[in-house]
């Protein structure tokens, strides 16, 4: 009886071995997840970051924030501010682990309650490979801009908010690059007198593949169907593409201006005809309207997590110094104060007047 049971079990194992195992898994799932993760980490779903216009704007963000005055804490060094500025410009958020110094994180997962982060699982960069660490929300500084009401714990960079303009700039610069790389710029079709077949083949092969030189030759008899005057009215034919009809220069300038505007940089700043006053106003616009609100958000996060009141000032160090205008403004202010003192106004009245014109500090 035991022998029969043994053969029955062995037969069942052999029959099961021949069955095809089917698993319910979508093909390419891992590749899709990796592509989505790469898009999330890079900050946009296109290659706009590779253009000079985007890198110029990112450099302005990085430089202005690293130049800013930080008061109330010694944790935010200029290197940390530069890292935060670049991450905010490209990705829309930056995260630092609070230890004896700030440690930047390259990737993280969040656990939330009422839309507020409670805990993080961080990936800390190391030379030999990253390491993971799980911490509570008070242990990290999480700077983010461009948040949405659906996901207030996730930031978004300017390129993610304007992907169409970034994609247009990328496509235009790629098309121009491929044109100047592959098109026969400066190449000609030159008519020459007829010769033997061997001589014509040797001449054609000698010109083949020479960029910017004669690319193709043709006999004048072939070009005029062996007419009576084969060289009459014949001149070299240009093979260079006519880029003026494509409006590539206009479209490229418009795409660059749109990207500059998305980053808060006035397009006139990059105009070759720009003068000093416009440069100063463009710098003030970037510092006051764009980066100072970002610095205020960063200061609130630091005040909440570091236990002291932190202030970050971008406007004062990033201002464009107009010495003539500042001198005139100082003279006018001193003259007004002297007239107020001569009129017998007390300090409180002068302070109220200064507050009225938004000179609070």
C-alpha cells in the first residue's frame, strides 16, 4: 500500500511539472515605474532643463538665495541656500535632514495626516550609494513651492507648471541643432562641362561628403537636355536650407521669453539692447516679487522646525545699487526729517508718517 502511494505521488509531481504557470503581471511595468520616477525626480516631463535659458534662470535663483541674509539660525549656510535654490527651481521642493548640520535628501516618501506631513522615509546621498532613514516631520526642513490643494505636501517647479513652453523650447533647439549638424550648409550643385563617364564619376566621388563644399556636380548638357547653348544662364544652386521661412528665430525668442517669465525673470534682462536701468529693475523684480516670497516660506519652515525666529532677506543683498538714485533719495529723506524737526513735529508723528508710506522698518 505504501509503494502504491509513493508511485501515485511521483506521478502527480511529474504531471504538475509539465503545467505552464501563468502570472498576472503587465509587461513593461517596471520600465513604466522607472520612467515615472525619473520624471518626478528630474522635475519635469521634458528636456527643457538642458537649455541655456532654463539653466540661466536656475542660476539666478541659486545665486540670489545663496546671497541672501539669514538671521536667527546658523544652520542655513550659503551652500545649503544654493542647494535649496537649485532644487526649488528645478523640482519645486527641497528637503534637508536636521542633524548637527543640514543633510540634503535626494528622494523621500511621506506619511500625512490632515494634509500635513507626519513622517518621512528619506534617501540620503553617499559616495558609495545612498542610505535610507525614517524620521518624523519635525526632524526635516521641507521647502516647497507651487503646491496644489490636492497634494499640498508636494511642490512643483516652474517647468512642471509650464511644460508646453519648456517642450517647445526643447524641440526648437533640438531641431536647430540637428539642422546645423546634418544639413548640407554651404554645399552647392555646380555645372561643369561634359567629360567622359569615368572622369565625371571620379569628380563626383571627390566631392562626396564634404560639408560646406560642392556636394553634387552635374554636366551642363544634362541640365539643359543637350541644348545649343549648354552653359547659358547656368549658375551654382545652393543646397543650404532657408531657415528664414520657418520663423525659427522668432519662435525661439518667444519660447525663451516664456521660460524666463515662468521663472520670474523679465525677458528684457536678456536682451542685447538692455540698459542699466532695466537691468536693475529686472533684478529688483526677481528679488522682490519672486524670490522674497519663497524666502518667507523657507523662513516659516525654519522657524517652526528650528525653534527660533528665522528671517531670510533676499532684497537687500540682491539689490542693484544705483548710487545716484540712492544719494538723491537719502538727501530728500534728510531734508524732510530736518523740515519736520523745524516744524516741531515729535518722533511719534514722524514714525506714523513713515508707516503711512510703508517705511515700517
